[in-house]
């Protein structure tokens, strides 16, 4: 996002060897307009498909069959297969800005896929994150236009079987309308399909900016994405709703913190699992958590100048009372305990004196735009 960041070092590679039963057919879900889901509630169905998917055929497999495979690694007719090549494609959100490790959603998603029985290998020209399988095509600050200009080369070099596409945020921050951004996204999807006719493409409805003007365009853009995908009548394109990653799921105005990225990983996995038939206990659903650590960028003034620092705190989902236009209502909201100074009056030798003490109070995140 914005200025292209310097890389944070890290290395990791997921060595995945998993065997399960044959693929189930992809789930058919209705296509239609989406809405901005609350960041703290489970999103609606994350997979929206234009027509039913066909089961993936597994060549030369014995029982149990490999869940998802590509080409044999030898010509001897053995059961050795390459891991499925997955290209995470997008801007700094794919790269992992907002996470101290720059792992983005990629490491958490790979862990879920491993547990679900799917063998993958991330591919791309960029390397960020913890571990060894840290390849991707996430480019900080890049628009769909800039990504598309380099895309053919990446697709030819890395030959992905699956593309995870989260793009359009920078177009919107730079002033493109929802319609213009959707048109560019549609052309990008066609570009991927031309270069990789058999690849599965998972297209994200993007996370929601904290900036009100941008958030409004995000919502309009996200409503257009299922429509443009449905029009392609391509059973290997799936829409995954990431729009519920918002608010305090973001480290700053645009980039998720690690908890936000864990939600993105969950949403990607749910979309992929319904296409590829992965199953089993892959870890907790972050949308059902009631306590977690979130790291938020906060403004600090030093010698009259504004600086930023990251504040990591434990957050709890609590029932509290809010008042709107004089009407009070009970809501569930994320809150954190903060220490604050409280003044009080005491009488000493017949005289009132003012003293201070430190107390803990449950507070919300405050003004998320003031960073």
C-alpha cells in the first residue's frame, strides 16, 4: 500500500506431504450482491460460484489417493507428484504489511491446508514471512494496472495451479471508481485464464479500509465482483469474501494486523476447502474468538512532532451500553483494559485535598482514523 516498503527479512518453507481421499465436487453457492459484514461476526457463505465445479481427477493414484496433485515428478509411472503450486497475488496486503513477520495470511493458510490434507507450494518472485515457503507476488503500493503489466511473466515463470487474487485497494486509494476498478479486475482475471487455462482462481472481495470515503467505494467494488465472476461462466473461478476484515482487525488504515490476517486465512481456506474437499480439524475459527491480541498503530507526539508506534494489547468481546441519539442499547464490542489516572477529593484534618490514583477501565479503540 502507498509507498513501497522495505522488506523485513524472514525465511520459511512448508514441506507438505498429505494423503487423503478423492476430491469432492465444489459447492455451488448463490451469486448476488454482497454486503459489508461486521468485523466481529462470522461472515456469510464465503464461496460463490457461477456453475458447479467438476471433481479434480487424480492421475495414476493408488488408494488412498492424493487430494490434489499436478504433474508426476518422473516418467517412470510412479506416484510421486509435485505439490500444488499456489500463487498469492496482490499488493502489500498479500505481502504482509501490518504484520511484524510480513507473513500475511499465507503461513496461517498453509497450516490449515496441511491439516486439511492438501499439499501446496507457494510460488512467486517475492519472499517475505517466517519459514521457508515464503514465495508470493505481493507488491507494496501496486495497482491492478501495475500488477497486470508484469503478470504474464510471473505466470509463465511459476506456472501456478491456483491463484489467490486480492487486488484493487490501491486503485481505490488513488481515486479509481468502483466500476473502473472492477473492469480492470475482470481483465486481470481473463489474463490469468489465458495464460493458465486449467488454473483455479480465487478472487477476493477486498478487506475494508478504515477511511470512510475509501470504505464506501470498497463496498461498491465488492458488490460488483460476484457479478463479473458469474458473467464469465467459469467453474474454476471462486469468489471469497474478505470484506469483514475491518476496523481493529487492521494495524493501520489499510493493512491487517496478525489477527486480521488470521481471518483472511480462514476465509481463503473455507473457499478452497469447498472446491478441493479438504476436511478435518484445521484450527479454531477466529470469528468465534472472544479474546485475542491485536496490534494497532497509534499516534504519539514527541517534541511536538507526530510519530507512530505499534501498541499490542489483549482485547475481549464484551457486552456494553452505547447511546445513539439519546437511545441506549446493549451491544457486543471489542474492549481492552487500560490504566488511567483518576482524581478524587479527600478530607484531611478538616480540609479537602485533591489526589490521584491509577485505575483500570474497559475502553474501546477510540478514533481509528487518528493515527
